[in-house]
C-alpha cells in the first residue's frame, strides 16, 4: 500500500510537471501557487472530515493523493521559476540552499511531533494540522507582490503547451551535461525510492521502533538534509568534483544500513546519506538555474521532473512488493548495491568531470 501511494504521488507529479512548467513561464505565478494551495487545503480538510465521520477509505486516500500531486506539480513549477526572477541567476544556488534548508528544518520538527500525535491521539489531529498549513502558506504567498513573469499572458492553448514541452525536451537533450545528470538522476531516484518506500517497515520490523521513534528518525534524516543544503549554499567548490565526491560518499554511507543491528547506527547512516542527497540536489538545481535561459526555466524544469521522477514509480511499487515478500532489510541491501554502481558511474562521467559552468 505504501508503494502504491508513493507511485500515485510521483506519477501525476511527473506528468503534470510538463503542464506546470508551461504555465509557470506564461501565467501569473502568484495566482498559480495560491490556487494550488487552496485545492490542497480542501483535500486535506476532506481527509480529516472523512476520518472523523468514519468514511475515510483507501481508495479515497489514493484519489486525494493524485490530486495533491497534480497541485504540487503546478505549485513547484511556479516556485522554481520564481527564484531567478526574484533574485537573479547568480544568487540561485544560495536561494535553493535556503529553500531546501527551510523545508528540511520544518521536517526536522514535524515528523517527531507528527509521530507523537499519531501515537497518542491518532491521525485526525495530524490531518487537521496538515490542512491548516496550506492556509498559512497562502497568507505568506499573498504578502509578495509578484513572483513573475514580467508580463503574464493568458492560459496557453494545447498547441502552445506542446511547443513549450518540445522546447524543454530539446534543451535538456541538446546539452550534454544536462542530459547526463538528468538520466543519471532518473536511475538514482528509482533505486533511492526503492529503499525509501520500505523505510518505515524497516524501522518498525527490524528494530521494533514505535511511531514516536519513527518520527524522531525522520527528524534525524531532515537534520542531515539541513546540514547538506547549508554546506552547498555556503561553499563554492568546483561543481564537477564536489558533486562526484558527494555521490561516492552517499553511496558508501548507505551500505551499513543493510547489516546494521542498531537502530541508531542505521538512522545515523541514513542521515549522512540525506545530507549528501541535499548537497547534490542543491548543487544540481543551482547549476541548472545558472545554465537555463530565464524564459525557459519553467518548461525545462518540467521536463526534467518528468524524466527524473518517472523512474520512481516502478521503483516504489517493486520496493514495496519485495519488502512484503522478503523483508525490508533485503530491499535496503539491493537499493544500496544498485546506488553504489550508479554513483561510481556518475562520478567517473567525462561529461560531468569536464563541466566548468
């Protein structure tokens, strides 16, 4: 069920990222983000009300997750495009680092609290609080005068959307380094979600972790991500070498997870991987924003999201199935071995090692 849920999160998000990128380059991004959060508030409120009335079912959760993912694709398409518009390309990496650190800083606090609430009072308070967060997001977004573009247009026609998508694909595959990083990220994300989908069963079955301990563990992962993103934002190491080293450290740090007999050894290793992952994402996204022309940011990022996240759908379903059949520790081992091979391949890539932009 977790594997299917992750798949239903990722697949619509990836597919609608193409539309989100096109809309972000053409329409008022402030309105796009406000509208997306309004719909997400409604869905989370519906979840809470349905649970309260005893009417929340798994199919309803699945349907809601799909709609949440579509809204997230529209929202993030506008969000990514707004960064170079507000701050300029030269400050994009620092801005991405601050954004990732803020998100993971919240994740540092929220999972332990969520785990405690879930363990003590059940899911209803957690769902209600989650719904309220979308209201606070709308208030903060409404306080900003504009997220761009300079001259918003009308809703694009299907022909214009197809042209935008084509422009995005052409740019991604015409640039050798962009193509290499995108395709490598597709494969890496597939094996990463393969392990992540079994994370909660792994912590619960292998170590007897309670809901509260699972929340604390995810808080530790978030702490690693905060550190990784801050390091990325405050350093100016050569992109090619730093990225290669981060991937190698990331891959080797995951290996102890397979044989760990201590909960905190496993959590510590995964937290290191989370830090490396945040560094990688921040560095790559910042690099993309430097390289992509401002008028193409939305549509190119939409194509990249489609390709990078597409591999996560089969990975999530397969990881969940193997975890149920042979146990989550097996999934952790397979995920680690595959990630090591992919990371070493990327670290030795001539395209990446020759990049100097």
